[in-house]
C-alpha cells in the first residue's frame, strides 16, 4: 500500500524557491539612503577624529550594520573615495554657482567663504586630499574646477570689481594663506580666518589696487 499522500507544500513556504526577489523602487531607494548615511557619517567622523576612525564606529553613527557597509563598499578605501567624491562634488557645485552669479564679485567671494568654511569644518578632508594615494582624484577635481574659477575671475574683472592683475594662480595663494590661519587658530579662535579673509578680499578689490612686484620664478638648473 502506498500510504496517505504527502501533504502539499504551502505556496507560502519559506523553502519554496521563487527565483530572485525583484529589486523594487523602494529597495533601490533604501540602498541609496543607506549609502548616503554611510558617506555622511564617515565624513563627519573624519572631521571629528581623523581618517583613522574605525568602520565599526562609522556604521554605528550611520545606524546601519556592517553587512550594509560591505554591500556598498568593498573596504574602507572605497568609502574614503566616496567621501572625497562627495566633498569634491560640493566644491564643484559651489564653483558652478559662482560662475552663474549675476554679480561676479559676490559669486567670487561666496565661493571663497563657503569652500574655506568646508575646510574649517572638515579637517579630515584636508588629510585625505594631501594623501599620495588620492593624487589622481585630486588632479581630476582640479581639471574640472579650474575652468569655472577662471571664468569667475574674468567676469569679476570685466565688471570692474576684482583687480585686473589677479590670476588663477593667485587664488591658490589665497587658499593656502587662509588655510594656514585655520590650522593655527582652530583650537583658540574658530572664526579668526573669516577676519583674515575679509582683509584679503578688501585688498583684491579693483578700487584698492596698487602696482604689484613681479613674481620671480626659479629657473630649473
């Protein structure tokens, strides 16, 4: 005798194979949200504690598990790259906004103030940019942002607001000098750099311009 027939497996059984689960719009949205949370948490912690902060602390700050971290980033290096991309994207957006400003001087000064504020708020980004392994990414950012900044400078000069002898290379000197003030005063007077930038900007106005000495460049032997 064959015995009673085996009970049919429920269509809702957890052992019933149904093929891969479809990726819904909600799933993709959750994935984007989790990735953004991880990048934001890493960026904040790099600013607070430096780039040596552990991935465990990053996931705790983001409110996600380690599995979520490794679904998005193969290792910490990939997460660092994403943080840099996020920071560079923010700077690029500021440069694009400055280049579109009707008042070119306002665009020029706003770009300086906002990018230097980012520098003051996130010291970890400075360390990442300076690291040799991220040199290629930094070079790519400079390649994309320099034409925008050149346009900002030229428009401010054409409108008679920025002194005519100011160059794109001079802009780097402005960043270096203010960044040094940020580093030297960040523990004692967090906003001293804003006063220093104000002095510099007053000296960059066309109405305040006086002849400058010519820069001497060293000739390679």
